[in-house]
């Protein structure tokens, strides 16, 4: 059927008007930052790097090896904030795993010059990006709220745990900033398909 | 060139495949939840209602009229958390104003049966929804982190301030849950245009 159709109508009116409607539409077939492009790979590496940096800052407490927790001082007493640490570590760990996986997928797609434009693959990436970015942002905001409460309203932090926690929070925020473009570009390419 | 091409190659791959690609595309011209629909108006009212509920819970402290702040107890001392209150109130206030404005726009569009499909209008709505939803979510997460820190890790809250703050945080979360569909639907309609 497909082979006989053009021979009967060589001018092919309906597809032409349909194609004319498509001219001003934004297609963004090779927009940098989408999966399978060099920009997308760079975004993934940034996400992974900052998430791992946040994770490492929380994990490598050389002078406090038994439990990686956040201590702060209040009227001379040192307090432990288990929740702050565990949620941030969990969210940032998930983010780093997800970004590493997608970076590997991007490297594979670039090396075999294959275009990642399958609808199911892009929707999977979009959902994953949405979930991980929401979790990372929530963890970073909760940590920032706790840091501000402890640092400004309550009193001073214990010597270097507070700075470490603040740095890890900032890294998580930067990681979220680099996940957001991936999510929005994936969602855009899913919608404009 | 286009007219002479099919006579040489009667199979005519490009226009047909282009038209075939357009068939399964989701257009969602009248999808409920987009601006100018009844579903969109309902979403806006939910956002506004929950944001105003959160604001009212923070503002109407009948037994503490001078400053609407969040008190918690630590070893018998009552502490004030100015930051927690001010950021949540600011974010939720902005959210309620934005949702009220868009609800009025939706009511106008529904009453004159006008379709809000202008590209600039939709992109303005999308950017506004993105900013307000991010701010509301950040405020809710920061408040939730502080509440968990105070309630679980530090000690008990002062009698009813803590419950009130937790309720306001929950309302802010629900408001964010209803802003997200608006943002995603606006972004989708912007991309699929």
C-alpha cells in the first residue's frame, strides 16, 4: 500500500500541508543537553561530580570515623543531627548512581553514534530525572534550613562539622542545578515528539 | 525538486514517513488542567486554598499576637525560629497571590470562552509556575527539615506552636503538589506547540 500510494498521487497534497504546518515548530533534534549528545554527557558528568563531592564531604570525616554525623554546639553542648546526614547522603547517593548510569548510556550512544530518541527511553529518563532532582533538591533545602537554624538562630556550630555540612549542602544544590536542564530538555523532547 | 523526486523514486519515503510520524503525536488541545479549562481553574483554586490555609495558620496565632513566630522548647528554654517562619510565609504568600491571579485569568477566559493558547502567555505561565513551585517546595522542605530536627532530635516542641508549624508545612506541601501538574501541563503544551 505504501509503495503504490505516491505513484497514484505524485503531488501529494495532504502531507505537504501537514509538513508546512510543521515548519515553524521547534524540533530541536540535536539540541545540546539531550541524551546522546556531548552536552548531555557533560551535564551528566557535572551532576555525578557534584553529587559524589557532596557524598565524599559527608563520608570522609577523618577525625570522626565511627559515624558520619553532623554535630553542632549549643551552650557548650554538642548535639548530633542524624536525620540531616542520613537523608542528604541517601538522596545524593541515589543522584550520583543515576547520573553515572546515564553518563555510561550517553558514552555508549556517542561511541556507536546511535541516537537516543526512542519514546520509551526518553520518558524513562524524564521520570528518573524528575524523581532524583526532586529528592536532591528536597534534601538540599532541608539541610539548608537546618544549617541556617543552627548557624544563625541557635548559636555556633561545632568547629568544622558545620562547615563540612554547609559545603555538602552547596554541592547538592549545584548537582540539582545541573539535573534540572536535563529534566527539562528530556521533558521538552518528549512533548515535542 | 520535490515535485520531480517522486517520479524518479515512486516509493517516496520522506513525506510519508514524516506524516506517519505525526499521527501518534499527542496534541492535547483541550487537556483538562491547562490554562483556560475547568480543570486548570480547579487546580488554581486548590493551590490558592492550601497556600492561604498555610498562611492563615502561621498568621493567626491568637495567643501570640505580637510576632508570628515559631517557638520550640529545649531543656525548658523556649527558642524562637525567625527564619523558618519568615521564609515559609513569604513563599506561601507569593504562591497564593500568583494562584489567585491565574484563577482570575482562567475565570475570564472561561466566561468569554477564549482559548489561552498564545505562546507568550503560556510561556509566562510556565515560568511563573516554575518559580513559585520551586520556592514553595524549598520553603516546605526547609520547614520540614527544621521540624524533624526539633521534634525528633532535639526535644519537644512548645505546646501548640510546633503542631501549627507542622500543619502549615503540610499545607505548603499540598499546595506544591497542586502547582506541579499546572507547571508540567503548561510546559508540555509549550513544547508540543
